[in-house]
C-alpha cells in the first residue's frame, strides 16, 4: 500500500539572510530542512519554494505608509521597532516568508492536510509598524488571503511562542471569524494586547503547568469554535535554556505540546498550517532539534 502524504514542506535558502550579529538564528531554517532530509522524513520532492506575497496581499493587513517605508528601506519610527537592521535582502525575505505561510495555508485548506512552513510566525508585526524581529505579520496576511480567496472561513490561531502574539491579537481583535489564542510568559516582552484567549504563565513555569493550562483551554475552545483551519505558531522559546525566555519547558514537554495540537488537527481532519516563530536557545542545536521535532511530528501525523 502506498503512503498517502497529506503534507507539504515550505522552504527556501533565501530565508538565510544576513542580519548581522543578532540573537535570531536565521541559519536554523536550513539546518531543520537538512535534518528532515537526513532523517528520511521528507525528500526534495516534498519541498515547495514560496513565492513572494503580492502588494495586494500585504495590504490586506499592513498600511501603505508602512509598506512604503519597508520598500524604500527607510528606518522610520514605524520600522525601527523591529530591532533588526534593514536591507533589500531582509525586506524581500520577510515578504517571501509571508508568501510561504500563504502557501502552507493554501495546501492545508485545499488538501485537508498540513502545511509545514520552515519559517514564519512573525506575530509581533502590527498593521502600521514593526516590532520584535517582525516586519511582516505572515500569519495575518495568510489568514486574510485564505479567507478572501475562499479557502477557509473560520481560523483558530494557537500561538505557543513564549512571547504573546500581540500583533496578531490586534489585527483580528474585531474579527469574530478568527480566534486568537496565546500562551506565553506573562512577565516578558511584549506589552500585552488582548487575544480572544490569553494564558500568561508565571516565570519558570514547567512542563506540568504549561501542559495542564494548554489542555484545559485549547481542545475545548477548538471544539467550541469549530475552525476550518488551525494555524499553529510553534515557537521553541518556552525551552528551559532559552536566552530570551523565562519558562522552563523540557524538550519532552515541548514535544507533548506539539502532539496536543497536531494530533487534534489530524484526528479531526482539520487543516493545519505550522509556522516556527522564535527560538533562541544558548545552543543553536537545541532550537533546531526542538523545531525539527515539531515538523517531524506533523509530517508523521499527516502521512497515512
Ligand atoms: Zn518568541
């Protein structure tokens, strides 16, 4: 019997941009892709290259003034809050990355499967300004495109990055068709906005508390909301050895977190798109290991 694959992996070497000395490890993307190939979980044929989001697609979320700053590489007050340098290569990578999340969402919706984006998750970008390493909110752009093009109607964002998905929360604040959920460290960046449901965890929260809170809220809320797309923001920064994080999850805890979301989606046959978001472990290999596991669990769950 042949194995039916209901997943796609979105990746491009163009995500490997030079952002100078910085805590954000752009080299993680190629390492994750290579691990998946080496482990025999995917072949080159499973990998799809993203195409850049169009100006029209970006404007579904972002203001024209802000996009104009980005396109002209102007370090305005709107742009400077990214805490990143700006260059043609960097702006192009973010726009391409929004295209990658669009592709992941499109595949998931059209094939009732899973789009694994080895990239994306830039949830701190607001309509009119950058924030916290995020220029373009690829999550929001992809959701708006998907709804406009009729791929899906009701979207549930499960944001498990250590930091609150503040940009995404604001963008969908008045949109009842998109449910934003965020579980994060309360006493950390950013200034909190209001998601549809927030869990702000205390410093040093461990596997037990994290998983107890996640399981208390997410499956029942998913049952109630009945999304036709789940967008999973699978940040690796709740890991105990993260440079920017103050939670204390183990790799096993993070794996169980991933399984809760991925298995829910696979069992209920709800399209799933995954983006990687943050991850700043002191040892880069830990971030790569955690996020390779996330991708691997999804690939296995959607290969029957
Ligand atoms: Zn983060």
